[in-house]
């Protein structure tokens, strides 16, 4: 804990952290020490990590990257935070990890470059003039710069996979509902999902087993399914640790390549790195098959209708009364709402509230929101058709390597378009991950995306682990 706290301090200029509190972290480390001294031997006990600042925490402030929640402190921990740390009431003691602090992110997780944080941008550790991806940009940068061994992230339309890809780390967005959303500041509730970001598939496997699981009293959409011991499964599959002799093989695994993920929209350097990684999978025994996801392009307009619609509803709770910022002076109640919200929300959040309110309004609901919901269903069906021909779908995560800070600042649609390869699986609720594939233009990292069918996290982690 002391080692990582020092690294965080030395690398403060990266902008990865929004809050640290060494006294709190060291106290948590002492609790872990006591559990160790009492003979407990569980794999994550005492291992430090940091949380995306979208998870509420009792011991640290929670801002969701927004001025709206400046200085907000939650009276409870998010379920994911509790499960990894000191426990969740009624669900046992927790894995005993030590929280190092809270990680920068786009405001309310809206963005693809961490430039929408109300506090500060995050630098990509590989090139400080470039974005680390978003919205879990602080999580990705902190892991990539080795300021933390692991971090949590959330993914609504790519926010774990894309920053993982752009910083050369591993991240998995599980099946929708795998991890409880309780205590995750809501963006788009039918899409939001928590997941781990770490150096390897094995580390992600360790974390996911502790993060995931039903939490039906607190999040009725959490999946009522048992969670596998993912890491033990990977180790049993061989090739971990000194002396491991089991052959690395992916014999029989069919990897589907959607033509829509390999077209002109993807830059050549990214495609080259992705294809080179896929050739490695072939050497390990996998077979590559062509599949079709014909509605991929529509996932952008569909997502950017549905996600803002849900956001406009979720963010109505920030009214200056129940939570967060309240304007210092105002006239009547309506004026108080208006001033507090105008001052508290940044431009991107305001834009989404306006889009969301519009597509939900009488007279436009059928034309936009309902239509988008219908196409969402068709997108999910296309995946099921593809999964009759393959076990895992693969492609790029992002059409380019990390762009320059400020490059897309005046053009929000440009960053919406960069979400093309992550949105469709989010809309379908499928698990997806990013695995470092190599390097592209400017020697920047490129991630390979693996998408699995529902509940197939173990298969994704296994394939990624064999490759790594
Ligand atoms: N880039 C997407 C957006 O801005 C996805 C964000 C996310 O997954 N939280 O909405």
C-alpha cells in the first residue's frame, strides 16, 4: 500500500486520481494484516486497488467526475466496493482489498476520452499528449502506469474496453447484470455494468469472481446465477506459474470475425495489430470464421438515443435539493433547479439531457425512442445468429489508437463515431473484453476485442489468458 501510494504521488501529473487518503488506505491495510495474521489465505486479501469515481464510497468522496457532486460523501459503499473490500451487509466479509483512492472519469461516465471530467484531463501514460480513453480513463491510466495493480471500471457503451485498449491493459465488461449496480452512479441503467481493469486476464479473473454475484435486494437486475472461480479455472487450464506444463491450446474454439468490424472505418495500423493477434489465436488451435453483424452501423444512433434517454431520467435526481450542488442565490423553486443544474452539469451532460428529453417527449417518443428499442432487439438477435456459427466474436475495440488531447474537443459526434465497435454488444448486454494485441500508429497500444455469448465470461477470460 505504501509503495503504490508513493507511486500515485510521484505521478500526480497524469491526472488519474481525484481523491486519495493515505490514512484510510493504511488503516484498511492493517485490517487486512490482521486477517492474514489470523490465518486467512484468500488471493486478494491486502492487495491494493482503486475505484472509478462513479462507485460510491463511505471512506472517500464520490464525484462521478462532476461538479454536481463536488465534496459529496456517500453514507454507504457500492456493492462492488464492499465485495472487493470490507464486505457487504448480509453478504460476508469481502475480499479484503485495500482502496488507494478514487479514479478520474468522464462526467457521469459520458465520454470516450476522459476530457469530459469536470476536474482535469487524464494523460495516456504511453504519450502524455494523448487521451487514455474513456470514460474509465483514470482507471486505465493508473493500471497502465502501474500506480495500482488493479482498478474497477464501468462500461455502458465501451468505457472499460476502449480505455483498456488505448492504454495496453486488459479489461472485461461482464454480461449485463453480472455485477450489482447498487451504488454505481447511474448513467443508462439498462446498459451500465461494472468490471475489472488490470494487467492480465488472470488478474481480471481474480477480481471478477469477487465483484460479481446476485444482489437482488439492492439491484433487481443483478443476475441470480452462481459465479465461477474464474482464476482457478484458468490455472487448471494450464500455463500459469513456474513449472506449469499443460499445453496452451485453443483447439476447437471458433472465432467469428464480423465483416463490419474489419471494413474501411478501421484504420490500417489497428487492423494490422488485430489480425496479427488473431493469427496467434490460430496458432493456438482456434479457427477463424466469417460472420455477419449487419446492423453494426445502426448501433451508434440507437445507443445515442437510448443512453441519453435513460440519462435524462436518471439525472433528474440532481435537483439541488436531494443531492449535490445548489446555486448560491436564486429566486423561486424553478429558478433554483435551473441555476443549480446549469452550474453543476458540464456541456456533454447537458447535451445528453437535452437529447434524452427530446427523444422521450410526446410526439417524438415513437419516432426515436421506440424505434431505437426495436432496433436494439434486432441487434441482439443478430448476435445470436452469429453465435450459431462461432463461440467468440473478435475484432478491434477502437477504430484508431488514442487521439491527441483536444483533437475531438469541438466535435462530439467524432467521439461518438469512435464507439462503433463497442456499442452493439453493450446494447445486446453481452460480455466483452479488451486484450492487448500490439502497437499501432505512433507506437500506441491496440486492443483486441473478444465478445462472448451471455454468461460466457469464463470462456472469454480463458481465451485471453491462453493468448497472453
Ligand atoms: N463513449 C460512450 C459514451 O460516451 C460510452 C461511455 C460508457 O461506456 N460509459 O456514452
